[in-house]
C-alpha cells in the first residue's frame, strides 16, 4: 500500500519552500562588528592561519563536515538515465538523510558530464571545498573507473554509495544469516542477477568477508557471465564461470540469491530447487525478483530480504552511507577502505543481536523484534546504528593508518555522537516547523 499520493509527493517538494534543502548561516551578521568578522577584514585571520597550516581548514571552515553528493544522472534509482537535472531531487534527498541521521552537511553537485575522465577532473578540482565525496547514480561500468581514479588521486574519502551501500547492508545480513544457519560462507554457492554497480560491488564485498569468488554465478541482461563470452568488461570478468548455464540450472542447490535487476525473474520452482535453507536477497525496487510472500510459500525456511519497508529484513542504504562518512570525517580519513566497510557491516550484524527497545518496535508497529530469520538487519530508523556503526568505522580507519586525527576515547565519542545528532535534529525540527 502506498504511503502517499503523487500529489502529496509533489507538494512535499514544492511547498512551503521549493526543494528540500536550504543554506543557513550559523554565525551572526547583525551589526558592523559581525560583518567585519564574517567577511573583511576579520576573515583574513582565518585565511592566513590556513595558508600557514592547511590542516587549520578543519578548524576555521565547515569543510571537515561537508560532503559533496556528485551525480551525472545516468542511473537514477529505477528511473535510468534521466540526466542531472531530473536527478537533482534525489541528490537533495541524499542531503536530507546525511543531515538528519548524522549531522553531515551536503552540497549536491549535479554535473552535465558523461565523460568519465572529464567528470573526474571536475570532482578533483572540488577537493578544497569538501571533506568527502559521495558519488551517486552514475551508471556502470563508468562508475567503477570514476571511483577508482578519484580514490587514487584525492586525499579525502570517495565513496560510490550505489556500489558499497548495498554491499555493506546486505553483507551484514549475510553474516547473520550464515550464523543462524550454521553455515560457512566459503562453502556457499551464490547466484547474482544484475551485474551493474551494486551487483559487482556486493559480489566483491561478499568475497572480502568469506565467500569464495569461484562460487559466485553472476548474470547480466545477456545471461551468465562465463569465460570467452563476448561483451564482458573487466569488472564482470572477475566472476566469469568456466562454461555457460541458465538461471534455472544455476539456482539448483544455490545457498544465496542476490537480485539487483527487475521483478519476476525468479519463480517458486527456482526457490524450491535451492538448498534447504536458502538466503534470498531480492532487491529490485519497487518490485523484487520474487515477492516475499511467494518466496516464503515456496520455502518457509528461507531467509528473505528485500528493499521494501513492508516486509522483514529491509536492505536500506541509509543504514550505511551516513554513518560510514560520519566516522571517516571525524578522524579526517584520507579514504574509505575495505576494512572500514567490513567494520560497518560487522557492527550492523552485531547490533541485530541486541534486544530491541520498545520505542523502536512501536515505531514499526510490532510487539517485538528478535534476532532470527525475520530480523537479521537492524531497522533503518534504529537510532542505535549511530553509536554502533560510526565508532566501528572510525576505529577501523585508525587501525589501518588512514586517520589523520585519531580519536583517543571511543566510548566518549559514542556519547558525543548521540548528543550531536540530538542537538542537530532539534535545530532542524524547529527550523522546519517555522515553515509549517
């Protein structure tokens, strides 16, 4: 059932002020002294301090809490290549999520640029402005080249959420599902349908947490990826099987299905042909490759996750990117590396085993949530994610040597995060209410 009408969604974006974000000064400019400090001549003191020591930019500007959400609109949600202008509402929405969940400021940068190397040059030139770069809704395979190049050439975190957000959240679910089933990840057979940004990134991430890459059977729009097949780029080739096979053949005995493609690709017969306790992540939106109801009817023992809010185990990227960036920014990490992503997934997996407070159950209209087949991932609106995932990311950054400003007391840091976001939300709510 839809939570809103088309008219309500359009009104939300138009009234009482157009769009979803606004730039608001946080220092007064009410008199001559304020003006002289905000601009000239007082601003020169901050400029000179940064010129003498570039690290002072973190003290005298908002750069260390500012992320660019960068897109060229070539792969926007399920809408496809609609361009940077039509994609702007999504990027503004991303800014809302960053601010609401982790108090990170965002400028959305919507680029009319389809040349990967030119896009890289533009984004590289923005480094003095931002503390991090969130790449968004850029189509594959260009997105892989863009992220790889920017990570190599920039000294701030660069993170393509379409790839890694889904990987981290579903990876957390996979860790817990394997534990529930008492199965070893390295023994599991995986079928992946959808060889775009998320499909390839999830497969690589699953390999990093224990899945044997040789056991990953990846399908694109032309079928199974296998050695010698025409039209296979280097990113897909990492998962090429020795010989061709159909989806029905590969699903037989499979332990894990990962769907990032389109609805109705998986039948109940395919589910019944999988291992006795399969893990099914059918994440095509809004309609999955097989519905939750149909999958459970075919095999009641399956562990099922989708991208939808109305069924258990929702895989929602908002449980990942804001907290990963918050941890990275707070230690001024030079990058978001694999260890930081694994730390995020493991923290989410661990949180799912904790007792769920009544307030969170009430938020979702249920009496209780208990770790098990229908609760392997914390809910996206669970406020505890901030205190579990963010410190884990910061800690991993410190342990891997990419943190420029390490945090001495992580327990105190957890408390500061809770207080910071609560204060930020109070400011936002008061501000939003002034428009109502």
